[in-house]
C-alpha cells in the first residue's frame, strides 16, 4: 500500500500535557538540527492551508532560522527515488514502491530547503541512522545533542530518536515541528518518546532555549 491521505488535525499546542522523564536543555554548541524527510512525496497527503501541514512548515522553518543564525549544523534527510528492491527491502511490503524520481516527489519543501551550509543525507529505513553516515557526521562535528523535526512522528522521528539515544545522544523532539497520520498517532509518538528516549519540547521553547544559551555564552 502507498501512504494514505491524511485528515487535518490540530497541531499540539504549547501545553503538551506530557511528562518528560529528563530535564535536558538544548545547547547550540552541542546540538545538530535534523530535518527528516520533508519531501513532496511525504507531505502530499496533507491538505495545503490546513493543520498540521501549515504549522509543521512554519515551526520547522523557525527552528531552521534559529539554528542557522546561531551556527548550529543542520542535516536534512531524504529518501532516494526509484529504489531497487534490494535497497528498499521490507518497506515495500508495508508502503509499496515509495517515491520515484519526479522532482515534485523528491524535492524538499521550499520553506525548509537546505542552504549551502547544510548537509543532505540519504536514508533507507525509518531511522535516519541506518545506512546514512549520520553517526559519523555527528562524530566529525563533535556534537552530542540532536534536535529532530519533520515526518512522520511515529515512524522516522521516534525510531531516529531511540537510535540516537542508543548512541548516547541527548535527543530533543520538537513536538509541533513534526506531523503524523493522525492526532492520535502524533500524541502517542510524543508520549512514548518523552517516557523513554527524548526531551519533548514545543518549538517556541527550543528556539528560546537556543537563543538564551547563546546569549549566556556570548555567542
């Protein structure tokens, strides 16, 4: 089956009602922003001009602007088009053949497109760490925190979060800069991550904490 069409739902607000098990604070000198799979193929099931798509684009863009302004490295992930059966593996059984090479499918949304300073990595499974070189890139940058935004919350976002946690990285999941198939799956993904592998924060708090830390350090 292919990715279905999603019904609009309200993006979670500032008061998430979640119980984070950790009180980590994001640090612009330690973190990398990871923008997951914001390609046309994965965004097309959402209706333009509705939530959660509009809020997703706005909040991802706010994180990007803040991180770029503070010199935080940014990594985008993309799924390659027209994957051979051996490359796509069992994803085909769940989601069909995936995206093709059409520009509208493969391109990252213009609102969150990478700039010349960014890194774009190809990913092959739910977790952005699988086969992408992401772990090596983080080691090269000497970063031990990861801020995650993008799609989909209960698939790529949480599997990447738990994989990052397994690599001893402090993970920050941007609650309103991710989106999912439904409100129920979105909130379930946030709750699960907050309980076992990540600090779940709204975009406004993450950007404020980043700017506050930079101010304290004189950046």
